C-alpha cells in the first residue's frame, strides 16, 4: 500500500514537472493516536503551506487592508531574523495565519481558536476575548478555503495521505470540503481494508464517492491483495539478481510461507537472506538455502516477527534500549522528546547532557542503517526547479542557535534543540515486535517518564498550554502508564475543551480510553461489573478515584446528549449512578 502511494505520487509529480507546470506535493502519514486529535492532518500540512506564503508589496504588509499572498520561490531567501518591516510582520506562522484570516474575512476569534488551539500555531498576541467559539462547520469551511487559497497558484496540488484509517473525523470533513470545492487538487488515500478498519469519514460522502463521483470519474478505488507465489518468485529473482528459472521450489515455498505473501514482509525476508549470504547453488543446479542442501531447506524463522526479533537481538543492548523507548513514544516521534526522556530514565546531570545526546543520536543512526527507523521529511514539497533549492543546513543551524540564544531555558537549552528532527518506524511491524518483548511494567514506567517530560514542557512553555495536540499526547502516556488519577483529570479537562468547541465525538473517545484502561485490568476476573468496570477494581479506589470515575461517566453522558445519542447518554448516566450507589 505505502509503496504504491509513493510510486504513484512520484510518477504524477514527474509527469507534471515534464509538462513544466507548477506542482505542490503534500504528503502525510496518519499515526495511531491521530484519531484523538482534531484536525490532526492539517496541523502539519498547514504549517508547511504557511511557510510558502509571501506578500508581493512590502509596503502594504504593515497596512490593515486585506493582503494578497502567493507561493513564491524566494520565500526561503527572506531572512526571518532581520529587523525589516517584512520580517517583523511575517516572521511567524501565527502572523501569516492572521493575514490569511483577514483575507478570508474570518472572525477575529479564528486566529485564537483555530490557529492556536487546533493547528498549534504559537503566537505572542493577546488572546481573543470572544464570548463563544466559532461554529464547527465554519471552522471546517475556513480550513478548506485557507488550504485552497494557499495553493491556488499551483497547476496541481497532490494530497497524498497514507494510513487514513487513523485519521480523525474533522480532518476527513476538511478533505471532503477540499474535494468538493477545489479545482486543482488530486488526492491519494491509502488505508487498511475499511471493512476491518473503520474510517471516520461521513457516511453520506462515502456513499457519494462510490456512487455519483465514481460514475463521473472523480473517484476510483484499488484493492490490493497478497502476493501470489509467482509474484514472490519474481521478487526473489529481482532482489537476489538471479533468473526466475534458477529458484529452487523449496526455497520459494519457505520464503513465501514466512512472509505470508505480504510484500513488505517478503522484502525483510529477502534482505536477511542477502545480508547473511544464506543462498547456495544446490546439487540440482538451482539456488536454495544453505541451511540444508540435501533435504527440504528451512529458513529458520516461523514468522516475520521471529525474523525481526532475530535482527533486533543482534544489535547492541544500548541500541535496543533506545528502540524500546522509541516504540513506547509511538510510531512517529521527536528526537528532542526522546532525548529528554532518555535523560529522565538515566538521571543524566547537566554536565553530561551533550555526551548523552550524542550517544542517543548514534543509536538512532544504527537504527536508520538497519532500516528500522527513518527520518521524517517535510510534508509539503515543491518542484525544486520551479521553486528553488531548500535552505541549506548551515542556515537552519544558525536559526536554531538563534532560538537557543533567545530562550536559554527548558527545551530550547538542550544540545539537540537546533538539530531536532522527527523519526518514524519504517513499518509498524518493527514497533509491534519491540513492544511484544517488553514487560508491561517496563512499558508503563516509560510511559510515565514520557508523560512527565511532556507535562514539564507545558509548564515551561506558556504557548504550549492551550495546544490540544500536546495535551492529548500527555494524556495518552499517563493513561498507558496506568496512572488513573492523572489520566482522568486530563481527560476531563481536555474533554471539556473539546465539548466547548463542539467536538463531542472526540471527547467521547478520550473518556472511552480512560474507561477501557480500567476494563483491561484483571480481564479474567469474574467479579460483578458496574458500567463495564469490575467491582473488585472499584473496591481498591479511594474517594478521589471514585469521584473522578463518576465524573468521567457524567461527562460522557453530556457529550452523548450533545450529539443526540440518547441511548449512550442513558447508559453513561446509569453507570455513574450504579457506581455511586455501590460506593
């Protein structure tokens, strides 16, 4: 799936480039936790698009009149550190976002609610004094219009979205609005089978895609199946540089069985065979495995999971420890978050921070070489011939050092701040394999350390306290650490904010996460259940625990009421009453 997405994206990009047309390629891979974060897709994409905006007339930037933007190849040449009028007005994403708000005649509160809370744009401007947040449908329409406005000068905008089965409901609504209104946007979506992986897309829109839009030629769907033995045979021949008729039948069967016909898994198997030189010419003149030249050859691994664990075991123990941390952080994570948690884990003192940071980077370098991790590049790319080369590394480093000088406290004082980057597991199977061999207690301990680090950032960075994404990340790690008090308090606080914004379904997801964590404790206990929670667990709760649990159910009921889900609201309120009565 992902390979096809990449190939299709690059093919279209090359075609448009050959036609000497202007193209914007925007890529995003959803993560497992994105379903909890409203507008998660556009947090990343929007920031990249805003950085391509430039005003034509410097003299009018400082005016209060609506401004005109265009994507311009000279934007990177504009020094954001200078003292010019242009840089003072256009030096931050939040500032550019406010100009977009003005151009689209958006209400003043949009810069605060949409920019700061939903898109995570940091601003030093005074918060809006609006009495109530903007209507949710207006927010969806605004983000779609802003995206279209920022990209209108391109001949083609390619929106490549992978793993959309993890994409949140509000991001889907914006994607729908862009699809219905834009004239230059082509969207690729990659997903696991929707039959077993629920898509948070509007049911009516999904029906129209498979109906009218499909008949009009605006929508098509490709279902990918497993490789056949013939496909696997061709891949073996290509990967090992041998002819198809030279592959021994037992060799083919073992490789095919071990991979289960999954192309990505097959590549792991072949990579291991090639790296360890496991092939040999058999007596029959065909190519087989060295493990047994006379009998039925065996690869030595019952599954791809065993193969991945074999490769992990071959790594140094310090690298494995770092990969344990990476797996607990999630499918995608910041180097700086990993470094700060690493320091928390090993009680690193200030004088040893640089050495600790270099050791961690060396571990990640090994993981990259092994194909376990990869660095995440910018989600939005322009044709370099059309838009110019990206800023050089030295310029980026100087910008980072300037930030360190301005604010020498907290994250910004860390040795890796100027070189922060994002990493991602090359395939979810790596993360799954690593987590499968970790003790539950160790995972919970790491989640607690990560939550402590992220929570500290919210306290130290004033601009981060209203960032819903960061708050939800902190909640996730506290919840997975088994700390019910912390998780419930955060769920109630964040859920309340989401409900004020009209994001009731997202609030319900958070409340469900808290309750599900309790339901998974002692799953084989036959004790009586109250609202899905075993009475034996409730018996261990003190007054504070009970009060928070009841409040979670009450908040769940309110959110269901707001959505018109009468049955769900009744069940939630009844659970709260049952627990109160039992207590």
